[in-house]
C-alpha cells in the first residue's frame, strides 16, 4: 500500500491454491482485487511495496512514480476526542469486464469481503504503527466492515472503520497531521470533515474545495510535513477563510445518505478511498 523510493522487494512464496499474480503488476490497497486474483485497471499505474500484500499474495514490485490519481476517496470525519470515522471507497468501472468481475465477486461473496476487511485492517494498522512510533499516542484501527453499492455504471466498495487517536488535542484545538504528513501525498481525493458543531480554522496545504466544516484535496496533492488541519469549537477561532477561487464544499453527516446499504460520509458528490500514501517516509 505504501509506495516508497525503495529497491524491489522479493516476493513471498506463492500460494499454490491461488491464481498466480506473477504476470501482473502488484496492486496496493485493493485487497478485493488481490484476493480474487483479479487486477483493478486503475491500479496498474502503481507498483506497490506492501508487506501484507506481499506476504499473502506472493507478488513483487519496486517503487515507482504514480502519475495519475486513483478513483475513490479517503473520507475522515473527526470527533472531538481525536478519533475519526473513516470511509475508504474504491470505484470499479462496470463497463469493463475485468472490473465488473472483481466487483461482482465482492458484491456476492461475504467471505471475500470479510477477507478483504481483515487485510485492509492489517495494512491500515501497519501505517498507524509506523506513525505511532514518533508520537505520544497510539493510533489504533477498529473493526473494518466492507459494503458494496452501485451508482449507474460504477461499482463502489466502501471500507469503513474507526481510527482511534488519529488527531491530537491541543486545548480547544483538534489537530490532524499524522500519518498524512509523514508521506508525500495520497493517491486519491482526501476529504476531512470537522466534528459536529466545530469548524475548520486552519488548513494546509491549500485545499481544492473548502467549507466551514469540510475540506478536500485531489489525489496526488503534495502533503509532506506541511499537512495540517485544525478544527475548533463554536467558541474558538474564526473559521478558515473560503477564498473566491476555491470551490465551496458541504457535507452530510455520516450515515445520512445510503447507497445500497453502504453509508457514505460525504455530500461532495458521488465521488465515492494501492498505494494509500505515496512518496517517501520522513
């Protein structure tokens, strides 16, 4: 899931019970595609060094530049105590036979979804553990659930989980930085939503869209150390200014809208979250 400027990693022994993936590039953070022996076409742009995927699927690859953002979003809805409710969405083009096959496997196979959820949780916890090593708090990933939905010719797979201790508390300020500040960028759109009743008062780097309660950055926006989002209560500092050349963004509370049983924490459109974080670690 992490793309780094590293040398190729040797593959783990292939599982003889699964279809060989030696003839395709690795897919990072697309556990459904990897488990089903299929390849998400959008993921072909990335060569991923993912320890969990290497161990389970037995494919190898070297770090390489990601030259186009992936379809989907990473949605982070903060809570006052620093936890966050997260939805990671992946899109499949249902007009493409390969994408459709992977999506239909996920849609019809509860065992496959459970396996994907387990792998996804392991990968997210790996990211959390690396970030926690330099923090005074421990980032923990809760149980992951996987839901599917169809919107027109797009199949949506949503991974939902609670991310404990994601943001730090500084008096009346809630600050989101790690793990996003640890890597150069995110491969897909990032949506950050302030806790209910609070507002975003400082946002860096410059978002593509900004509202009082939510901000979005397109995939491959350069983050690095400057990534920081600050939210404060209603009695705190003034909200981050929405400039004329930034598109406004609003949101609906989590679970306010449901697509085929998959609660999606967004109101920014149905842009319904490989390489999760790309670049080099600090």
